[in-house]
């Protein structure tokens, strides 16, 4: 499949991984928008929340739980922001569901 995140998951393209298990990988974003900018990417390929069925909903729940548990060890103990761009108009450039994790500094909200 011609999906850059599937290629990262498959090991065809290198990435700076900070976490991996059987269903999830977390790696550094190549164009960081904050001091710490990670991408949490479920290994299963589906583009958006519109394709979120029952088992995928559970996968997403586990993904959020893992982010919460891992945050202190990733340098995010003082807070972080999650962003999930959905569709072109929101700036989604990779059609493989992913959660941006931003932190490591004070983040503006205006
Ligand atoms: P989005 O625009 O929400 O689809 O997010 C896609 C993100 O993937 C962007 O922030 C890109 O900087 C990031 N990205 C694209 N290619 C790579 C790569 N090879 N390794 C790490 N991050 C990447
Ligand atoms: Zn993919």
C-alpha cells in the first residue's frame, strides 16, 4: 500500500520510534511543531474516524490509555496536547489515522 505510515510500520522507511507494541507505534514527527512532537499511529490502516467501527474504537481507547501512561516517560509530565486532523481542510496530509502529541513547552491556545 502506498501509505507512508504503513511503510514506517513495515520498516521500509526509517523513523525515530519511542514506543512500539503489537498494535501501536509512536515516533517523532519529522517536522516538529513543538519542542516535543510525536505521532501515535495504530498499525492498522484506516484513514479517519469515519472508519471507526467497534474493534477500532477499542483500539483507539487503548491508544489514548497508552499515551496517558507513557507521557511522563516521554518528557510530557507537565502537560501535552493531542491533535487528530481529519480530512484535507483540517490539514490531514497522511490518510492513516494518527494522533499528534505536542508538548515539552508551554503551548498557546489562541
Ligand atoms: P497530518 O498533517 O495530520 O496528516 O500529519 C502528518 C504528519 O506526518 C505531519 O506532521 C508530518 O510532518 C509527519 N510526517 C510525514 N512524513 C513523516 C516521516 N517520514 N516521519 C515522521 N513524520 C512524518
Ligand atoms: Zn497506512
